[in-house]
């Protein structure tokens, strides 16, 4: 089974943070930038990005959202979906917001996340950034940034393991 190592993930996160510093207007102009991760794994990646930006002298707000109840397939996922806490201690009004997910596939998770975000305000701009893109969109959603494009691999499943939740950093596909 092919995999992406801890070292490759770390280099990708460094490049991702550098990309945010270079391309995000909020980072360049000193206005407020918010990095919001989708629970679970997107929130871990978002926290790591916020820490990398801080070490480069760029302050970014951190948030995490649970999209479970906003999914359009909630009835198909079982009777008792696992609910997790959202943590978005700020209004999204007029912010440049970077939405972070670990795996982009159909686009349904990103669509649900946008619904959640609008309950917290109306951002000036939302960008979708993903660690991996597996391809297979069912909705017209495209990422603004991807670290690893796995769409050519035609892998039926991409698994992201992160130290904070799984004890190791690795991507298998």
C-alpha cells in the first residue's frame, strides 16, 4: 500500500504555511486571518498551520467546526452519529477564512462546512485548503490549495493518520 511519510507531511505543512504567508491577502496586509479546521483531522492540521504562521510572525485565529448534523447523508450514516464540539470563539464577519480538511473527495464535507460557517457570520472570503485531494467530486467544489494530489492514483480510500489523534503521521492510499 503506498504511503506518505511523516517527513513528507512535515515538509508539506511548511510549504502550506509559506503559501498562506505569500498568497493570503490578510497575512500580507496585516488584517485578520482565520484558520478553521473540520473535525476530525482538519482541526489538527489547522492548529499546526496556526502554530507555523505564528512562528513566522503572522497571527491567525484558530477554530474548529463539527459538520456532522449538516451533512446531507446523515440519515445514511447510522442512527446515532458521533457528535463532536465545534470551537469557533469569534464571528466570521468580514474575515479571510481558510477552511482546512484532511481529505477532499466528493465535496460534501466542504459543502456542509460552509453551511456551518455561515451560522457564525459572513466571511469576506473563504478558501478551501486540503492536505490531500482524492478526486471523485459529486459537487462543484474545488480546493484553493492541496498539499498532495492523489486523484491520479484512483485510490478508493485515503487514510490520514496524525500524531495528535493516532500516534503517528502518515497518509496511506
